[in-house]
């Protein structure tokens, strides 16, 4: 269930089977952070999935799993009255009719006791159809979640370029998948030339068979994000794989940035880096191809004292930083190199949007403090909810050394 958090409009219902989506839904319905900080307890996860599969609406599940409006231990009480225990969840996700009826009655009683009205008019009921759970391993098969409303929800007017490092798929299959999505793509020898079409080039840093890099043309505005989503779907359709050696690089057009705005961007990323690190797998928190800005001694004072873009670039010292300025000389862009290889629609597009808002706030100022609350101030609420869920999910991942 991890990794399925979806950037939601406040009036939409989360997708079934995702605890992260439920937290996002609760976040958008309430200003109380306590309401959506559900504990990562297996019993609650199984209970949520079981309720989803048995046709309960998201508002029902929210009421069953949270302690709001002086509800007390609602979740525990419902589970106990329904005669369900944690050990049974993993083996029996479908409730017997008697248990389902008890849950329905208890939810109705809880609504009357707390004055909570049903949101069924706004919340879709989940059909009780059985789903399968996929265990993620290394290498990870590319997967996607809905991502349908992402582009429409957030205005975007910038220009971007995206580089996907992948492996495991012959170039001919990638080309076929892209052309089915009506995206023009060509296979080429290694080059740094910006094309008007998608291209596949060799990447020596990628381990695994058929390692390569899929590089976008310049993508502009909302239309560009739509094409990006289609490309991600194509990569998923052809079975592209990612592993520890792969990265995701995002370029933003930066020809209009002043020297002060460049400084603001570097200082803001440096300040937020501990939080951004929590959005990443451990392999991308200090990677040889995406080195930390915090490795540079007296970074902020050096940046503030630099009197030219060239000096800023020299302060970073290499293009293999989480933020790369050397791409400006070749492409007129700033490149963000930190993200791990990924072809999941929500993860990639939300990462792009986060970087977009970071650049936008950096055009105006350096941040007064570098906390998650400040991220909430310069990003839309659904996006900051996704970031919170991303950090939450990764904090509960056990990594192999």
C-alpha cells in the first residue's frame, strides 16, 4: 500500500486501498493535523483495507479510524464489537455479513452521538471487489497510480526537461510504447543535444541489462505536464525498471533568473535539504551523482558573498550536486538531480510541481525558516499533503544495508 499517495482536490474521494490517500482525504477535510496522522499500526492498515473491500465509504472509514469529536477509541471499539482481531485481517479481508452489519450500526450510532453527518453524497462507495497486493523489491517494476487530476489542479507555466534512467526494456519496445501514446521518440547515440522529440541514449551509470536514459524535449506549461504523464504511462506499459543505480533528473528553464534569485534558490534548497532528504530513498540522500549542498563548508555565507553566477557555480564545484548550475551554460536550465529513478505518475509530477513552487518562492525571497510548516506556506494544500504522506511512508520503510 505504500507509494500510492495521490494529490487530491479537496472535494474528491481517495482511491481505494491506500492508507496514504485516506490521510490526504482527511487532511483536505480538516485543518487538524492530528486527524490524518494515523499510526502505522498493522491492525489499522488491515482494517482500512478490509473496510474498503467491503464497500464502506471513505467517510465511514475516516470515522472508524480516527478519534475526533470526542469519539474515544472508535477504531478499537468498532473492531472489538465486530469481532475482528489483527491476526485475522491478513487472512480474511472480507467480513461475514454479521460483522459488516455490526460495523454499519456502530458507524450510524457514532454519527448520531457526535453529530457527524454522512458524506456519501460526495464520497464514492468502494465496490467490494478483491484486489491483489504487489510486494516491491529491487529491482522495482515501474508502476503508476491514477494521476488523472494532477495536471488540471495546479497551474504551471514554466518549461521543463526530464531525464529517466531505466533498464530492462529493449529500445524497440520503449519506442513502440511511446508511439502508441502519440509521442515522437528516436533512439540515438550518446549526446547532450536538446531535441524537439523524446530520445533514448546510452547511460554508463545505469547497471542492469538494456540500461539507458529516456530524455524529453522541452516541455512547456500544462501541455508539457500532460505529455510527461503520457510518457510515464508509456514507460509503465513497456515494463521499464528502476534500481539503486538509476536517477530522475529534472531541468527548469532558468534564463530569467537574476543573481539574487539564483542565490535564494540555492539557500532555500540547502535549508530545506534535511526535509527533502526525507522525501527520498536513503540511496539518494547523499549520492555520488547528487552530492549534498551541506557538504560545502559555510555554504550560505559563500553563496551570499558571491558576486557573479560563475562564482556561484564554482562554489558548488561539480555538476554532480543535488542542484546543478553547470546545466545553465549548456541548456539554459537549473537541474535537480536528487530524485531516485522513478516512473510513477504521482511521484514524478508532484516532485516536478514541488520544485516549481520552490523556484517560484525563491524568485521572491529566501525562506524565513526551513520547516515543513513553511513548505505548507508556499505549496498548495494537496501538494503539501502529498509531501507529508511521502515522508510518512518512507519513514516506515526498512532498508537493506
